């Protein structure tokens, strides 16, 4: 799942609009100078993983994924543009994973919520944070 999310992001035009997509948090080795010129960066992580539904023909896992977009730009248009791009990239999409004859899989991603708000931890407290939550249904045929 995480590889599929990264691959889709890295091959999209959105990757040119943000400093990158980081799992959980930006590494300490990344400095402000590393993302100078980019209006925002994006993190993502699994926020929940309910018990899978298992039937005689399939297994369905439905982890919850949260994307968080951070921007020091006080102009809300910047973060809204990036959030719109992220939602266009992942809303209601089906990703087919490498399939074998014994375990074909696909992932269907559905947006649950999208919430922008002021980020009190941003420079001068005037930046923005935008959280977007998705449910990723991973279906494995048995």
C-alpha cells in the first residue's frame, strides 16, 4: 500500500508542487534550505488498521491513511491548490498491485474527510495545515 501511494505521487505532476511525500514526518536531515522554493511538504501515515474481513473467497483489509500538508505561506490558496491536486490524485482510485496467480490484489482508495486549518506551529503561526483522510480497501483473493 505505502509503495503504491509513493509511486503514484512520484509519477504525478503534484510532485513538482511540493517538496516531497514523507512517511510520518520529515526526516531531521531535511532542512528549510532543502525545500526552499517549494510552498509545502506532505506527510502520510497509517492512522488505523481495523481487523480484516475474511470470507471464503477474499480477504479485505481497510487501513486508514492520513495525508497532512504543511505550508508556511499565509495565503490559503497555496495549500488549497496542493490539497486539490492530492485529492485529484487519490480520490476514488483503484490501484492494481503486482499480481500472481495465487494472490491477486487491488487497492481502492476512498476519501473520508478533508480539513484545512491554521497551523500554530508554522512560522509566525500564520501557515496552514490540511489533513486528508482516506480508507484504502485492499482486496486479496483467496
